[in-house]
């Protein structure tokens, strides 16, 4: 079957089936796309103070956040100062992998307090969780809001408007309409999309990232790097602009990712990392090109089952997946080797292997280990991981839809 990427800044990851098979000529040219990037970005120092003008003056606002870091670093105080005189409430406790069980409590608050604007203050998990709250608070298609995840958001007809103040550059959730939610009771981690949960605005002040722990900085860089590769390392369609843009993001993350760890209060470094993470998943580099996302789907199951950080699971899966799919990704891997890693000598096979090894080494350099054993996992859960993939319909993944359960098993086993 033919697949078309819906590239309207939905953050859509799996490709959608829509007609006949692609011809060889069509496979080698840029695909049709619709790109709409409506999130207003307020970027730079002290931009939190400019936020109030983006929210209706009479709105009943619910601020959502995670733990106490936004209180300790003063970000929450800045938000309250910007919203002085407004009708504001707050909901805290959204986890790094936001859970349905916590978020549904916030939905109850939204309904009880007649909240009509949500403001996420935190990283991608808080933004993702707030997107779910926004949709679930007005969901009528099913009495159980988990139905949103079961139907990938296809039945969302209304949502509470929302904006965000980003404190951790990583997921790009601040400028797309996708989200990933975990349900602890069933061990599921699933995604949904809807333009109705697209943030109206996002405040990106690199200064607020100065106090982030090294682990979160490293995770953010790895997450953005893999987001970019999921849209870049597929097969050529002569999309020169998207390729060059993606390569620019990768090179920036390679240069400034380690510097963000070494120089935590270097504004220029933090600004470049923050903007790279946003641009990696706002729809631009994925418009008109084939996309993979199998690394994310396999990684989600690892996170749900073993409570690993999202970026840690990406670092585990990606090198093994690239080795498994070297033949299918050959042309783009060679381009990646040359343009990103400067590998021009030796055989094609050696350049590909060296590029994959360099990618693994970069993750390790950032402090994110790349094998299951590094996280005390021996691979015994692989059958259960495959069962979850099957339950979630993830039986034909990748840009060619050729990553079957058997291929996923080989990838998991190679990542041990």
C-alpha cells in the first residue's frame, strides 16, 4: 500500500495509508505535503514577562507543572508575576513519563473549576500531559478518556486552548500537536495527535535551562538528535532543503550538546540547543520526506516496561536498528556519514559502520549509555516487549513498513 506523511505540524509519526503503491519515480521525488506551524514562539531572555498578552484577559487559567524545580529556579514566580491579577490555579505532579492516572485528576480540576486556558510550565512531558488534559476535559466520544490514545486522537472534536513555558529543550512538543502518555495500570505507553491541542504559544527562554541537571540536558540533546534522524535517515527523495536543514540541526547538536554540559551558563550554546530541539519536531524537516519512527515505537515499550528515560531507550534502540536496516537506508547512511561525520575514505560499508559507531559514541559522550546491559537489563523481557508491540498494532514499522515483529526481536536482541 502507499503511505503519505500528514505534514501539517501534527507531529504525526506513523505514516498514514492512503492509496496505491508508490512508483519508483515517486519514491525518488519529494512527496506532497501541507505544512502549518501555528504556534507563536516567544524566544529569548525575559520573554516569560511578555506571555500575558497571549492569554485572554478573562481566562480561568490552570498552570500545570511537574516537580519542584520550577519553584526552585524561579520560573514559576516569573509566570505568576506575568499573570498578576489573573484568575489562576495550579496542578502539580506530572511525571517525566506523564501518566494517565495523574492526568485524569487534572481533568477533574478543569471540569470542576471551569478552566478555559491551560498553561504548561516544564519540559516535554508536562506539555504532553497538558495536551491530554486539554483534550480529555472536553472529550465526548467515549466515557473513558484513554480512548483518545486507543484511537490516536482521531475522535477529538474540541480541546481547552493551551500555551506553554518550556524549561527543558528535548521533545519539540511545544510546537507540534502530538503527545505520548503512559497508563501504569496496564503498562501501556501510546501516542495521539490532534491540531486542537497544538499550543497557541510557547515561551523559550534559554536562561531557564541553566539549572537543569546534566542528565536532563544530555537526554534532551539525544532526544532532539534522534527526532532529526527519524525524519532524515530513510531513503532519498531529492528533498535538498529538508536534508540540509536536518544536517544543520545534527551538526549544531554535535557541536553544542557537549558544550551545554561543560558550559551550563553559556547563553549562545543553550539558545542553539533549545532552538534545535524545537525545530527538530515542528514539522519542517519532515515535510515531504519519508519518515521512520520505529526507534521511538520500540523505545516506548522499553520505557513503559522498565521506566527508563525516553532518551535512554532511543539511545539503546537506534544503533541496533541502523545496523539491522543498513541495506534499506544505505544511500542516506552514506550521505549522513559524509555530510555529518566527514567520512569520505574507505569502502561504503566501512563508512556506514563508522557513522553508526560515531552516533553511538556521541550518545555515550553525552552520558547516555546505549545498551540494555548498561541499565541492568538482560534481554529476558524481549518476548513481553514484542507482545506489547503486537497489542499496539506496531507490527509493520519503519519508512518501508518492513520492520515486522521478527525484525523488532532482532533489533532488541542486538541492543542487549
